[in-house]
C-alpha cells in the first residue's frame, strides 16, 4: 500500500492547535485514522513503535485503556485499546535535531493519530511510511470543509 502524495499537507490541515478566545480557549483540528490491512496486536504494536531506533524514532509512554473482550466461543468482540503519548525525534547527521509531540491510539484494526502544535508533518509522514512498511495501512483523513 502506498500513502497519498499530498499526505504532509493533509496532516498539516488536521494539526491540533489551541487558540485563546476571550477568557477561554478553543481547540482546532482533529485526529486522523490509519486502518491496518490486517489485524494487529495493539500491545505488540506499541512495543515495536515506541522505540528511538530506526525506523521509528519514537519515544513514548504506553497505557492500556481497555482490555480485549471475547464472547463465550472465544471470538473477539472488542479489541484491546492502547494509547501512546510520544515524542517523535528528528535525526540529522546522526544526532537529534528536534522533537515533536505526537499522540497515538491503537486497536487491532486502526491507529488514530493526533498531530499537535508545531509537530513536523514531514516527520509524521516518515513515521507513517515505517508503519505502512511494517503493517500496511490506509490513511483516512476527513476533509475539513
């Protein structure tokens, strides 16, 4: 599977920002979803992706939000649900040049991505290319219009 050519621009359009409005704040942007070609083990995905090694360049704290549930016959009714609060490293000439905040939610069938603030959308594309190469994904970004 290949990722859309305009993925960086589309990711930039979803970026989550916080804007002061009167005495409060407003949140702009939204998450987007990547559907896995085949079911994955969410815990194993978190263990694999949350590493500073190539190709991931991601450091994070994982948390299980929900256990997997099965019916009486053993069929999965609901996937386990995990969250990764991460820092995505930008490496240049073998050294960390910058880092971005990126939050992920993972189930057996999809990965939800929250690109926040000044996170580099091109580095997010590189991360998603690594996910696509390892697991196969289809990126679904809703048009904001």
